[in-house]
C-alpha cells in the first residue's frame, strides 16, 4: 500500500502573491486530509517565502494524520522544529535563488553535522527523512547519519523527455529504492510527480509514500482540492504494485 502526503506550500504561495490572508494553507490541509491524504507536508524556508511560522503552528494543531516539515539543516529552523514537534522532518538543501528545491541533499559530505541533527530530532521522537538523489552513495551516507527514511528526488525523472534517458533514470530510482529497502530504510519519492508520470513510480515496490504538491494544487484550481487529492489517490491505488 502506497500513501500520499500532500504538500500545501503552493497554496501559501498564492496567498503571498497578494500579501493577503487567503487562500489559507491550513484550510487546504484540512480538506486534503478529508479527501484521504495520509500526511501534510509544508516547507518552512529560511526566507519564509510561502509558509510562515504561524501556518506551521496552526498546522501542528489541526493536522490529524501526519505533519511532515520540510526544512534545511539550519539552526533557526531546527529550533523551531524541536519546539513545534512535527511528526517527521524531511531535510532538504536550500538555496535562496531557487524557485523550488533543486536537488538532493549532499549527505556524504555532511555526515557528522546531519548525524547530530538526527540525534536531536530523535530525542524528541521526530522521525527523520533525507531528500536525496537516487544515488547509492547518498543512501549509504543517510544510513550512517541515522536517517529513518530517504525521499528519492524524482525531479530529474520528471523533467526528462528522451525515452533512453528516462529509462536510465528509472533504473537508478528502482535500484536505489531496492538498496535502501534492503538496508532497512523507509522510502518515499517526490518532486515533479504528476497524474501521468506517477504510474511508473507506483511500480517500484519499495516506494511506500509520495510527497506531491504542485500538480495537485494546480488541478485543484479547476476541480477543487477534494477531487484533485482523490484522483491522485486513485491513480496511486490503481497503478501500485
Ligand atoms: N519533496 C520535496 C523534498 C520537495 O522539496 C518538494 C517541493 O516542495 C516536493 C516533494 C513536492 O514537489 P512538487 O511540488 O513538484 O510535487
């Protein structure tokens, strides 16, 4: 059984476009949960460009399923996470100029620093996932650093057009998922997934969770968030191994 965690950052991005108080990402989260999402994801960025501290705190109060805080390994945000206590954190690289997260975390060059972060999260019973490239070295490093889960970056897969390149990237994702699964890590996948490219990902047995935002919120503009979430859950259930 594969589950869907809905990223609601894009609702906050729309709110910020007018500097107003609507649409509220908290309302989106509640509706996504009612439609069957098994988790809500938000990214509290250092520059607070979409999700604000207030959103995170209210989400912690209202999310009934699982609250996944995406965050950089930055001391200010670490302290907020240790105070707000999300159910899990997903550690991502963060670059101020990027439009969205651009790639996986460089775990192998930062093992000691990330190990300390994991220990601090575990002291508060917060589950830790690292967002990594489908790369065996990064997965091995994640294990050494003590991560509970890896979220495989599917952005490259999502952007590729050529059949050969696409099948090479799929092989990387499958073998990374297998390696991580055998090593005892839980496995998620995310970034750039949509209602079409999700199908091959559902065939990877080790992938247990998807973290999806942009395509669901985009579809929600036309059909409403309840239907958009339900349609993605149906896609996942109908295509899953
Ligand atoms: N996973 C991670 C780690 C991300 O940074 C993002 C983007 O916020 C997502 C998943 C969701 O990506 P998308 O919005 O393209 O579905």
